[in-house]
């Protein structure tokens, strides 16, 4: 896991005040980090266009131009001039080594955006919007300095953003790079140190970025006396759309649950490895409900066997429109994981808080709403689905950036619920179940070898047995 921050201003100040480093020195390290990426990816003589803004983000770009001069065919564009003291100083240095300045934007093998960095507080004006769109139309490999121009402080394009293939961010990772709306703009993200090791630079944070190395698949251990009951019994409610429940239960069975039962209202065509029952089995160790649920079950049964049950539970889909099921959120001693997509979160939020929010508002402020939810229901684990799912618990956030566009397919969320209930059934804590289920889903999608548009939920389930090999 890597730490995530809303911004790095306090840590930069620590470098100045405690370590005696200067703004100039930090800038040299930032620019050297970008230069290193270019040297490693391109041969000497490659053409490099650097478009620098008037402030310190632009100063980073100007410094980069000086560091690349001589080895690469560098061209520096200053559409807004150089206005900050550091930008003026770096421009003077760049001119002394002969960096050429251009007034017309031309394509190059490398296109560097150093116009505006983190902390953009207002939408781009028409001139800069047109410039960003012009840069996006170029064919060269695109690198953003710190954060793509146009992303605001939370990571929302305002109104457009530079489309980077690589973002070289400075000092530490920023939350804005991992908002869903930012995902198409940031490309690969690399973080460079600013004159001290990350251990000395970074401070404590309540946010984390998950990595593939954090995946820890279920382990059966060396118990030779184990039996199916040793590894838990997942009960999955199968409602009006039975396919959703079958997918979830199949994923639970594949992910280590010793037994998986579909709780049904009427007969369904289930795979032979799934059991069926009209009630939650007495030896069940976890429940999943909501996937394709509809209004299929009597309220009395739901109250007795779901709401009043002490069993760990996953709530998904239709559960977020059911106020009586959502009363479970007040059960602080119970292991609870919620897996809403944005529209479902908005419905749930209105039921639980009486506050109406739109999906766009939620998506603009995903981190804020995840924190607000966790403050209100601290012991419940929220997994807010999206391009970069956010997992919230006890005020801490965990972001999973590993998913692919292949997951934008019906049934992917049902697989996720099945993975999580499997881990709950095996005795995992709710937070661990959510993190590991989310990682397993993303890594299974990465492992899929077919075209993105062709992947089915069953392909994800069939890939699960191979994930353990990825970690060995």
C-alpha cells in the first residue's frame, strides 16, 4: 500500500523548515524525476515539446528543458510567460544553456504538460482550454508534470484536462489522481522524491492506495483434518433476477467458501456445486443479499433471517433501496460490507440521511462522501464502486486503481459480492474481505486474455484459481 494525500503543501514546508532544503532544490529533484523517465523511454535526439505555465509548475517544466538540453531536441513554449520568481529564475538558466523557445505548438515525440499543477482552484479559461485540446490532439507520448492541467483539486476536469500517458507526480501521491473522472487523464502514475527519501518526506495519512502486492488469496493451510464446514458456509439470496445470485454464489464457491447455498423463493436452475434452500441454512457463516433481489421475499423472512441475524453480511444492489434492510447499518457489532455503485449510494444516502445528492455530485466528491459515510457509520465497511473503487472504514480510505474497462459489464458487481461473502464466511474481518475481494476482482480482469468487450462474469470466476499463482 502507498499513502495518499489531499495535497503535499505541509510536507513541502517540512522540507524547507526542518531539513533546510530550498524551493530551488526541490524543483531540481522534481525536474530530474521527469528527465529520468524521458531518458529511460526515448533515445538521445528525440524531440521534446515542453509547454510551461507562468507559475511553479511551469518552472518545473522549464527546469526539465534545461536538464534535457543537448541530449534531446528540446522546444519550450511559454504561452502565458514566466511570472513566478522561480519560473523567471529557471527561464534565465534555460536560456543560458540555449534552450530554444517557440511560439507555435508543434508535435514532438514527447509532449510535456507543465502548465498548471495541483491546486487548480478555478476552471480553465477559453484560451487555456483550447491549448489543452490542441495538446491532446498531438500524437506524441504525453507526460503531465505533477497532475494533468485542467484537473481541479479533487481530480475533476474543469472543463477539460490534459490526457497524459504518464503523470510524474511530485513528493507523494495525491487523491486527485485517483478520482474516477481523472482515470482517463493520468495514465501511468510515477512519484518522484524531492531531495529526501519518502520515509522522511511523507507524514501519516488516513488514505491508502492499494497495489497488486497487497493481494493475499485465501489459504487452506496444512490442516489434514479439514472438511467443507471448516471453510465456512455462504448463504446468497437469489431473487427476481436469479442470475445475479447464482453468479455471486458461484464466485463465493470459487473463492474458498466450503459451502455456498442459494436462498430461493422458487425453484431455479443452479449449478450442481451450489445448494438451494428456502431459508438461511442454520450453519451458514455469512450472508449476501441484494443482487437481483427485487420484491421476491416476504418481509417477515427478511426481518427474521437477515435483519435480526448476527451473521456477517454483504449488502448490494436492491438492498440500497430498502429502508428496513438498511437498518442493519446501525448494528455496530456486526460485520457489514456495502458495495453500492454511485446511483445506489445516492439512493441509500437519501434514505439514511434525508439528503438528496446527484450522481454527478457524488462522483465529483467521491472522497468526501466516503469520509462522510464513514464518520456516520464508522464500523460499517463501504466499498463505493467505480473506476477506482473506494473502501472506507473507521475514517480510513483505501483506493483500488487496478481495475480495467472490462469490468464495465453486468455481473461484475455480483462476482465482487460473492468474493467478499466468501471471505466473510471463512472468518475474515469485514475490511479485509472488502479489500481482498476488490483486489481479486481487479486482478482477475487484468488476467483475462480476451478482448475487453468480450469478458463475462463467468470469465472472472474461471480466472480466480490462477490468482494465487500470480503472488508466488
